[in-house]
């Protein structure tokens, strides 16, 4: 029987009467609240999308019930949860809300002795929150059923395949890896037999299948990610079973290349099936009455052309070896395969882990090649290092000097890559690229710490910046500084479904035909050379003069340079703009045509060509495409990790590696810092002469020259460009020179303010 209920909020002087439910209920189910309630842990509000004033800091719901000697379960809906919120009934803990910002429907077991005759109190609160957290929680019902029984009312059996094609030319096809389409097996009255090669577990290429004559009848089973949404559009808690390892959380199931059984409450569901960035997204509407089983056979297709590029995630964690997050190492293997990551780097904190035996045990070792690495987690910065030879000695993560840390890392057997991680984030009260340490106009550490990494994270999908372009600007500034640094996209994933592997990723120029046996040495060498693309929902490739690509030095002659840009994405992503940067300065820009919402979505494959004047000096070119962030729950763009503003516009992004133009023909990459040191050094302390020389270069060179000149005159606490005489000279300089010097001065001021705080 449904009951009228009074809802009381701590600290608020009002009551709310509710009745009924958003979904069907049994006679003995009790609707505790049928509304969603806005709670806030700590001021100020987390995001501007929330009301300025929350309803309360905690939720207290009082309801009438009868005690019964049976187990029940609590059903609730939650949204935007980042901190630890506890749920208790009459002072006894039931569990915690799931730490996940996505809307979901979840359940909690209620012991037979927890519900009292008469008045009961359900409490949801965040007792030890460390950061501001606005959440919505509600639509809560005490169900007169056990959680185990509820989650086994109905079943969806799902098999996921992709067509046999040249995109997988050397796929290891065994008898239990493939499905034949029975409806297409007959030609007239003749039945096409299963070939002997398939019966004998042969390894066949797509060409061999075509020679047999039935390639169009064969589909290869693939690992995948499955998203289950209920009729409210919420992620639906469920249970997944398979012959091999699966990983599941509310509304999310990762499966290997075997059919999977999804057990869930009876109802109407929307099921989404994909395999990371390179694949299509299939959708099915499913109705599963109680006691029923709905069988689905779904095919997904490759939509993004990545031939000759290996999908790498350089930042991958497990709860097993890092001690936090929620993904076990066994679950991690399935999630890597399900997102199409071909070269995952194991980077648990201050430990070397080999994922190869775990991948083999999970039956997914053919889909990726694991690499041993380590997140060297120090008090003054985090550094991902790889590859590591088995048996290597761990570097000393307790060191507190960048040079000493670098020396310790360089002693690790096998290491060729050192990545500075999430440099704009604060860990142990240190922000490596924050204003207290870093002049972001010239890429200079103001305390003299030497940057000895050869790569840096520019897109970390678990640690987004509020300004998605910030780390890319930092990277291009470091190139101007004269550092050969590879840009990195990664996930920093510790979880199965919240911040998942592969949303941020790096594509490395390397043979990708056999994902289970990637040539690690070739991939690493290509990575160090900068032959990469950074992907965060888009993929951007840049070529110069139809020959030179990311990480290469292009010899250019004549008066113009031909630049080609290609932007790709699956049909469920969108790009709106692409920009071409020279030394970090936008020199070309194009707007992509808007999607026709009335037409079926198509995969993104957009190309443009620019003819640019030959620069007067060496520069590096970078192409960056941006578009709306992904809002769908199957691959939702994460909120910023350490936000700098309550306003946030989710964005997808794809960035090419840098292509250097060798304009002077000396066969080397001359940076803005190189030209700046020449301009300053050949002018002595004569500001006018320096400014005159800078006119032939660009804004980036002028910024670097301002720093070099400042350092040369030796005024640490005073900026020479603030003197009236120098300012008067600067006002007579070329506009781009003025702009560059002003950028340095502004950054220097931020440094001074941060130092004084």
C-alpha cells in the first residue's frame, strides 16, 4: 500500500508530502520520495548549472513502515556524485552512493531487522567531504524484494561482432571466435559448408576468407563496451556473466569476445554497444518482461581510419596495484580490449607491473601488447616512465629535486620515455606548471628546475582542465623554449566506468596489423620522435607538402608551403573548428559544416588544404580540431578534475604532432628560443637594436627574447620592461613584437603574485 510521506531536510523548516512513484511498484513497496533533491557538500557551488542555493547539506527522509522478517532493497537515483556520500537507515549503514557524475539507478540491500514498526529515517550525507560537491539524489523506494532477485528478473543475451575485412587482415580466427550468418549460408539450394580451415582452428587472413568464398558470411567476435539505460535514461544497475572475464558497473558492461548475459530488473531498456573511439555505436531498444530472455546479435564497424597508427594509453592504473580506484587488474584487461587500446602502459604508482599474464588469463592478449611502466609519484611531480625491462630497479620516488629524480629514472633498465603528468594539477601542494613555478609565456621554471622529460600530458581525460586548450598551449610554448617534447593523450584511469581507459589516447605511427604483437621498440622510437596524434574524441592528422607528418622535419623551398589537415571521428562525435598554429600562434582557421540533424549521422572524415607563405624562419606547425563534448553516457566527457571556474563547456579535441619547417635549410629545428638568444646576444644591452632584430621573427620569438633579455640584465625582482625608457622603445616596435613582450610581462606578473601569496 502506498503511503503519504513527510520529507524532512536537515536545517530546513518545511515538510514535503509525496505519493506514488515514477515506476511501477508492488503493493508492499514504500515510496520514500518521488522527487530528486539537490544537496551540497561545502560552499561554493561546484558548477553554475546548479542553483545558487541547495536544498540542504544532507537529506533526511522519514517514512512509516512495518517491520518484517525478510530482506528488502532500497532503490534510488543519483546524479553528479564526486565525493563519498553515505546512506544509512535508522542510523545503520546501507552503503555509499557510487562515485560517478552520470545519472544512474542503483540498489542497496536492506537487512530484515533494519526496518522498524512505525517511524523510520533514511539519511544521505557526506560526512568527510574534502571538496565542494553538488549532487542530486531521490526517486527512492523501499522495495519488498531482495536485491539479488530484483537483478535477476530478466536477461539480455548479447553477442557482438565486426565484419571480417581488410581492417583486420591477420586476425587470429578460431572456431569459437567467429559467427556465421545462417540466413546467408544458402546459395539457391546449395548450402555453403564450413571450411576445413575453420574446423581445424587455422589462422586466416581476410584475403584467405575471400578465397574460400564466404568472407561475407563470417563475422569476428570482438570485445566491447555495453551501456544499459532504463526508461528514465539513467544507467541501470545490472549483473553480467560470460564464459570469460567481464567487468561491470551500474549501466556499464565490458565483455571479451564471448557472448555475455546481462541480468537486470524487468523493464524497457535502451542498449548501446561500441568499442571505443574507432568504432560505430549500435543501439537497440529492448523489452524484457519478468522471467524472459532477450537475445541480441549486434554488429559494430570500424569508422575511423587508423591504419599504420597504434592506439596507446600511456597512463593506466588498477586498484590491485595502486590501492585506489575500483578496477581490479583482471577487470582492467577487459576494459582495455573493450575500448580498443592496442598498446597500454602499466603505470601503477611506484611499482613495475607486467600485464601480459593477466591479459592471457582473461583471453584478450591478442587485442593489445602490454608494456611495463611506472608512475613515479614524487612530492614535486608525477612522471610516467616506460618501457621497463623485467627485473629493473625502481627509481627513488622520495627524492625532492628534479635533477636527482631524472637521474634516478635514467638508471632504470630499458626506460626511453619520461612523461610529465598533469602538470597543471596540484599534488602534494605542488603544481609544476602553476604560476608559482612556471612562466607560461616562455616555458621557463622560475626556480631553475630543469625539465628533463621528453613528453608531457596535454589531454588527460580523468584530469581535464577547465580550459581544454591550456596544456596544448603549454606544450607548444615548451617547443618554442627549444625542448623536443612529445604531446600525450591518456586516460589516467583508475576505474571501470567513471574515468575509463582510452577516452584520452595517443596514436603512435607504427605497424598496427597485429595488436597482440606490436613491435614495442619501434613504437617507442616513433613516440620519442613525436610521430603521434593526441585524441580526445577526435583525430587530427597534419601533412606538409604531401610528404612530411608529425614529428618530422620538412625541408621547404619556394615561396609557399602546402598544408593538409584531415579530421576524423566516429558518427557519434562532432567537430566544429580546426586551427593551424605556427609556433603556437593561430595562422589559419576553418569552420566545419554543421550536422544536418534530420539526416542519419555519418562518420566524420573532413579534409582541408591551406597554402601558406613560406615563413621567414624555422617554425613548428600543429593542427588542432575541436568540437562539442560527448554528452551521451556511453562515452561522456568528464568534468574538470580541479576546476578553475564553475563554468565549463565540454569539448572534444584532436591534435596533430608537430611538423617542423626547416626554412633556413640547415637540417635542424631552430626554435623561437634559438632566434631570441641570437637577437639579444647580437644586440648587447641595446633594447632598440634588439627590438629591430625581433621584427623579422614572430610573436613567440619576441616573448622568448623578453625573458632572455631580462635574465641577461640580471634584475630578478624588477622587470626591465616596466621602466619608462624601455616601454617607450617597445611602443615603437612592430605590433607582433609588442604582443610577445607583453605576454612575457603578464606571465611574469602572475609569477610575482603567486610568489607573494
